[in-house]
């Protein structure tokens, strides 16, 4: 049986994950592995599967809280340029799973292609955005998907066509371990018109969200027909602080962290927010961010 020692050249042991997340808290990964190609990625995953080692896929770290004790097993990051290529042919855009969504949006607009522009201001990678169907009131990433190339937890690679995928609010049916590539079908439009629409969305976002602070975006999903941010505000929690973590006083569904913050404090704050909102409104908030 192969072992993880075969991948020593691309492995970092006890590697701090906090700098790789937007909240900048949490402990190290027992092993952080950064493959250099799709084949190498599949090989790492197969070895983990054979040896029953837990694998976590790290994307842009913008929707993630890592616990202070860190993550055992393997964390894989698609940071090699092999995973962030973007190419365009006609109205079809192909992007690697490790490409930053913001970069892909920019490339699409430069080519006069509309569809991804509604996602302006959303952080993260293509893979993470697709798995969680990232979006907002103006659109979601699943709307323009043509196909995705995935790798399963057993290390098998295959293509799933867009029409067999289901995208729902902050959820997609892509349940394979990782997305290595995605193809989007976009529409021709005037680059200046697209840029103007994006600018308006960006200004709106900046006026309602604490974008210049360390945060992981919205912490909770919006309950059907309701706004988690408004519920949190009405429960009197805006500005509440535990340690160096705080409920944003601009938007109730954002937790912001300051230097010295602990993951445990973020978790305590999350707990208080859930409990207080349940008491005040009888609504059980569900986490949008992932906790490792
Ligand atoms: N509101 C308050 N108090 C607050 C926050 C919001 O009263 O503290 C009210 C607003 O005044 C507004 C309503 O709640 O009437 C909705 O607020 P907002 O427009 O800020 O949007 P949201 O529903 O809170 C969603 C997404 C955001 C996305 C925006 C814009 C979720 C959980 N959040 O926020 O996504 O950027 O719409 O499209 O679906 C994320 O997922 O990380 C995220 C930030």
C-alpha cells in the first residue's frame, strides 16, 4: 500500500491554518498537502482513502472557522497554478477549481460575457463557491454552470453535466470530495454595461456589509423568508463582544475578529446568537460557515 510519505515534497506538517482563513483564527493542519496536478491530487486522495485518513478540502477560507485544536488528518489545498487556469472559447468559460471567483469574474467581464458578474464581491474559490452555491439576491453561481469535473473521496475523476446537478440556496448536489474544473455557459454583453451593473452591486454591498474587517461573511443562512441579520439585530446582539470577537455593528450576521481572537470565542458568540434568536423569535438559525 502506498503511504503519505510518498508525498513529502508537497506536504507541510503542523501547518497553521489561521492565515489561510478570513477569520484568522484556529489551529494547524496535521498535514497540509498542495498537489501539483490533477493526477497527483487523485493519488493523494486514493492513499488517504486506502489508509482511512480524513481529508478536508480547503478553498479560499472565506466561509470557514477552524477550531483552536486544529485539524487532524489531511487538508488539501488547490493552490498550484495547475488548478487556477481560466480559458474562454465563445460563450464558454472554463476555470480550475482553485481559481479565485473574483479573478474568474474579471476575466469573464473582460471577454464581454455576462452571468458571473452578479457574484461581484463574493470571496472564495470556484470549487468552494460551487459546492455551496455561493450567491446573493442577484444571482447564484449554479445558474450558469455547464459541467463540473470532480474527484470522489475514492480518488475517481469524472464529469457531471449541469443538467444533472441541483443548486439550491447555499447548497448544491455536488457531493464529491472536490471540484477540479468547471465550465460555465455565459451570455454575450457589452463589457461597459456589465462593469456598470457590477459597480452598483459592489457599492450596495459595501454600504451594508463590514467588508474591511476580518470576517467569514454571513455566519448563518437566512431562514426561509427571513433575514438572519435582522433577527440578530432585533435580539439586541449587534456589537456584542466575547474576547476579541464581535457581532458586527454594521450587519448582524457577520462576526468580526481582531488580532488575538480565539476560535473558541467565535464558537461561544455563535452559541449566544443561536440561543438569543431562538428565545426572541422561536427561530433556529443554521450555520452557513463550515466549522472544522
Ligand atoms: N438587516 C437588518 N439588520 C442587519 C442586517 C440586515 O435589519 O443587521 C435587514 C436589512 O435592512 C434588509 C434585510 O435584513 O432589509 C436583508 O439584509 P441584506 O440586504 O444585508 O442581505 P442579507 O439577507 O442579510 C444576503 C446574503 C449575503 C449577500 C446579501 C446580498 C445570506 C445568509 N446572506 O444577506 O451573503 O451578500 O444577501 O445579496 O444569504 C454570505 O452568504 O456570506 C453573504 C454575505
